[in-house]
């Protein structure tokens, strides 16, 4: 059993004694909970502060892709292959829904936000409606695993219950909580979010599979006979999930992963682009691209590197399990981190004041042997909600929903 003296020893070794400032004032239950947090600190993350080195990128090339026109030509074949896999119970979906609606001025989980105008239509409901289209087409339910966070798990589960899962069979829905990572100030000192609780945050979108395994859901995947997992983010209300054509294209081409992509509207658009890096699938961020690479043209006049990722990926389960024990790169990210100061007063910074540690799904893509870029129509499958107004906002998503025949 991890005791206070164990905590004192490990904190002293890492020059983090400030963590125990309020320990003696806690009740026994909080002491136990706090010691468990300290025992699980990932010290290798914190040692990265001040030691981060810029990773050198490899040689880039254009990735294998199927364009919208090619997809249309082969739609019947791809769809048939995908439906067969869904009917055999081989396809599951994972919704990444750990975030809160803070940037929307909303204090519930982001998926609970109402985008409706004349009636209620929640972000979660939009996604379930899109999945129901597949259920009706295939005549079979797709198991759905929903990744929440410590902060929003109870509220998310209660919201699904309250709305009766919007008609989705709840026997096919399971929730799991994403692993958390500690946050530090600019000097690498661990922060407390309250007396007896370290400041933590979800460990990034690349932590989804290890969090599933930790929750024991890998056993459920095997019990159900799952072979493919389609992961997607909560904020894109138009995306098609467990899309049989997408699944079928990956199966037909013998790929072990695939990415839904949209075509860039101009060379320097701010989005991550799918590419090959040293002959392995990879994602290059817009700010990592040289002007020449961003503006390079193919023989047909289109941009050479044109396919932007929309966080809708398909992975073969057997490959995920092979890479599960390989260490993903940890990204150190500057953030605004609420904390309590030396006087025990709560501080809500308006500017970044420290670092969080995140795993990113783009690193999982790079661990695959191959990946198919699957182009989708931007106006039909890409309506992200990042802000209340402006670009990628509630306003722009509503416009696109209406364009696609959704009644608001």
C-alpha cells in the first residue's frame, strides 16, 4: 500500500515537496484518493520540461488515396464489403467526447450543446442520428464506445439516459474514462487544482486505445468479434460514422488503417495533411510545411498535398494491439491551467501559465504500415464546432446542417 512516507520520498526525489502542503488537513478518504494520484504520476513526462528537442521530420511523399470520383465509381463494391463487415459484427465506433463546452460558454459536456433553433437538437443527437443511418442500411447495430473524462463522465452518461440514447440500442453502448495526465507550471512544478488534488487533464486524443484497454473493454471487443474500429471526434456534427463505403474501401484495398480527408481550399489552409513520411503514413501540420511543399502542384493542376484530416480514422484491431505496448510520443503543450496558489486561493489564469502532456492520434497513424486517404465532400461531412461564432462555429455548423436537409 502506498503511504504518506512513500509519497514524501518520491516527491523529495523529484523536488516536488510542495504537493503535500495541505495533506494533513484532508479527511481520510481524500488522503487515500490523493496518495493514489501521487502514486500514478508519470515522472518521465515531467522530466521532459526544458529537455524537449525538436523532432526532425523525414522525407515526405504523397499518400495513397481514393478521390470522391473514384469512390463514386466503386461505391457499390465498397459499400457491399462494408455492410458485410457490419452485419458480421466486425465494426465498432469510438466517440472521443471528453471535452466540456467551455469555449461555447457552456458548462456541460460539449456533446450536450443544443444546435437546434426551433426544437432541441444536441451534438450527441446529431452523431447518433448519423449512426442510425448506417444501422438502417445494414440492418445491424454498430457497437459504440464513448470516451469521457473524469470531469464529464457522470453528466454524459446521465444525458444519454435522459434522452433514451435517441433510439440507439443501449446494449450496444459502453462508456469509459480517458486517462489523465498531470499539469505543471513553467518551472516544471506540479500544480494543485484544489487542496488534496493534483491539477490534471485528459491525456490527449492519442490516449483513447490504452484508456479502453485499461477499462477492460478490449475483452468486450474480442467477445463481440470486432476487427475494425472507427474513431471520431465529438464536435463534427455532419460526419458519417462506421460508413460502409469507408470501411469497405479499406478492406478492399488491404489497408490496416484509413483516414477520412477533405480537400484543402487553399495551399496554406490551417489543417493537418495526410502524407507519407519515410514511406510510412503520417500527418504533417500546416506550420511544419515549407512554402514549396504547401504550394506544390500535381500533373492535373491540383495541390500535391491536398488531403486534410478531420479526425475520423479507421484502425484494424489486430494492428492496434500490436502497437499498444510501443510508447507514443508525448507532446508538451502550453495551456491555461486553473490552480490554487501558496495561500490556497483559486487562480483562473487568462494566459497560458504552464504545460500539459498529450498523446496524439496522428502518432498512431505513423505507427501503421499503411493508411488510405478517403476523400469526402467537405460540405457533406465536415461541420466542426470549435467556437460560438465565426469559422468552425455553431453558426457555420447550423448553416451546413440546413444545407444537408437537417431541420433545426
